[in-house]
C-alpha cells in the first residue's frame, strides 16, 4: 500500500494560476505585459483587463507564473498566484524515450570531419591524376 502512495506522489507536478485582481494606474503597460504572457494581442488584453479580476495564466510553471506576477506587480497591478498539483504523464513501461537531437557541438564536429574527408579525397584524386600523367599508367 505504501509503495502505491509513494509512486503516485512522485508523479505530481505543481502548476500555477495567475489572477489579475486590479490593474493599478498604469493600464497600458499592464495590458502589454498581460498580452505578452497570455499570448494575446494588445486589444484583446485591454478588453480582458476591463473585466478584472480575471485569470490571465492557467496551468503555468512556477517560473512563468512568478515572472508574470513580478512584472505586473512592478507596474502597480495587484496579482494573486494560486498553486495546485497535477498528475504528470508517466511513460509507459518498456517504452523508449525519444532520442535527443545532436547538440550543436556534435553537428559542428560532424561537418568539420566531413569537410576534411572531402578535401583528402580531392587531394588523393589529384595525386593519382598527376602520377598517371608522369608514368603513363593508371592506379585504378
């Protein structure tokens, strides 16, 4: 029984809602900030702010919610942040996680090696061509 409870607790992830309680005195800048965090156009954000208190972020990570709260409070707005837990998706047993794409460094090294091999092949072809011209025989 304890293992089932411990297993379910390990699968919980905190998420946050951010609610704008009041706009304050700087409504234009608050509207721009809300638009940037809520993926809205400025006009949509202004319309949304007229109905304050209003939920501007739902199911956000801590960093996103805290960033929005700090930015809005610096502009004089009153903001409330509420935390709750959601169950994080768990990979199915036996499934293979997707491979990460190669890092930029690996990709750069691969390109450099490919260029070196290409130059070496051109050099060898030139040597073979000059050898066959001098001796009159083909290497291949």
